[in-house]
């Protein structure tokens, strides 16, 4: 399903215009992105948590040439669903 | 912790103020968003949200397992798993743009981990020493092997017995068979009387030989130990003598490159601009160890010195905590027979004095 379809569904469920929903959704995503950039985790009630996890730098060795390289420390975006939703979707 | 989490209410307030709607409307929208997303996941198994990422429902196939206590075969039923793949842009933002306390915390943790790393480096060193010991052990069996031929000598004498036999008697075949018997018989005859008279003398000889072997072993080990100590004090002298295990591919490549075109290494420039990483000197660490850790060979330590010349005066005396830049080596720099490398090494050794 694409964003367009989701917007239609939300508009029906919330009784709003599609245009308003689109605007709200884009601002929500912008807020989420800004907070993720600041390293904050975002709680989406009834859905889950978007979390930023730090991965440490590590040295890798090329198995054939023996060349050593460093994968720098980075952050990864992780989604952890709420237990309720997880169970609900386990079996359909 | 509160600083690190954007709660539901905070998100709602931020949305209301940013989009210019009431908090109530924002709440209605967010609730609808969450419920519809879940519903859409159920029906479509995949929902794309522009500016955020894609939520997917992944099927995990049923698999067989064994009950650990009873040993019974059981099947773990298949289920669906929620996966989230962030948009490429969002992923990059998260990877690079974070300057929060949590990341700082992690860096602090990294510092506390350093002693562990040092232990790891020490473990490597010990493994290396054990490897050298292993070589020593291999050398001692050679001495034993030299003794063995002496014991074989009586067997060599046997064919001598054979030679006169065919000369005397023209019937060779039946005589060859009894040969091993006469050899075995004389031995017990000689040994029995000796055991009675010279038991004390034999044990004395054994003890003396053992003592001599022990002494020889002790001196051998001591010379080895002093070698290691020298190596630890100034690693460079040893580096010249010892051969390190370099992946077989390289060993094959390097000589061929030298044979075909001696001018080739000169064309490839050295550069210390590309930095692999920066490491802080830990207590008890040294450049050779860092070289071994990152290049797999401590012979390359002069490059690390060269890259840090501006703030290092003596490569063997570096204060703890000094940041050390580890440059990336290119193919030309890996050739230790290069004149430039020799010059660099001499220069580094000069600085040590």
C-alpha cells in the first residue's frame, strides 16, 4: 500500500479532508525526522517505538587480501512494535 | 531518559502547533494514523509512508525443534513479524546527524572498554610468544631425531652379514630368513650381565645426560627470552629478523612486482592523508602494537610514526592518551624492501635516541 492509499483510509476514519490529512502526515513525519536526528526515540501509541541505536565502530579484515578497514561508528533506526500489535499481527 | 524520548503527548503538541490545528484534531489524526496503519498492514502486508519508511509484515516459516527436557520433536508454528525499513534519506540522517547525550554515553562506554582492548592486544602478544615457543618445541625434536639414526645403525650392520653368506654358500634363500634371529639373540646375552654390575653407573649416566639436556634447554630459553625482552624494549630490531605471516596472495604478488618493473613502486606515491582511524595511546601500548592491530604486521609501525611526526618527538616514549592517527596503507607502502621505507625507519630509529 502506498502513502496515497493510507491517506485515503485515514481521511475516512478521522472524518477529515484528504488534503488536511496529507498536510498533517507530512508535518508529523518532519517532526519525527527532526527528533530522530537529535537521537531521540519516538513513541507512537498503539503502534510502537522508533528508536535510534548506536552501533560501535569495528575493524574488518578482507578475507582474501587481508586488508584492514574500519567501519565507523554509526546510528541505526530501529522500529520496535508494541506487544499488543505484535501479537495481533502474528496470526492473520 | 525523558530527554531522549519524544512521548505521545509531546508529538501531539508539536504537531498541533506546527500544522496550525487544535490538539484535539491532531490527536484524532494520530490515532487514525496508527489504527489505519495497523489495519493496512493486516490487509496489504506492506505500507509505505512517504518521508519515513516502509512497514512490512514478514512471514516466518514454521520450523521443527526439539523439546530440550523430553527430547520430543515439536514444530514451532509460523508467524508474522513486523519489519520497518527506513527511507534512504531518513537512514542517512539518523546515521550521521546525531549529537545527543546517548551517543556521548556510548563514547564513554567505549573508553571504559579500552582496558579490555588492551587485554585483547596482550592476549595477541601472548599467542605470538606461544607461537614462537611452539617453534622451539619443533626444534628440540630435531635433536631427538638425530639420536635415532644411531639406534638404527645395528640394523644397517645386518646387510653386512648378508654379504659373506652368499659367498660361502651358493644356497642363498633359506639362509636369509634366519638372519634376524642371530641379531636378536646376542643382545640379551650382553645386557643381562651388565644390568647386575653396572646398574648404578647406568642410572648415573642417565641423570647426567638429563641434567645436560635441562641445562642446554635453560640456556636456549634464556637467549630466547632476552631476545623477546629486546623486542619489547625496542621492537624495531626484531622486526628485521622475524618473518610475519602475510596472506599467501601478497607473498606471491610482491616479488613478482619487483621482478617485472623495479620502477613501478616509485610511481605509486605514498600518502598519509587517508586516515584509517585515530586511536588514543593506552597505558602499556606502543606503535608496533597498533601497527599489528590495524595492519596485521608490526613492521609497519614507522608509517604510524610518520603520520604523527608533528606531535611525537620520541616514538618509544609517548604519553598515555596521545591521539595517534593510523594512516591507510596502499600497495606500495606494504613493500618493506622499498628504500623509502628503510630511510623512514632509520629516521624513526634516530628519533628514538
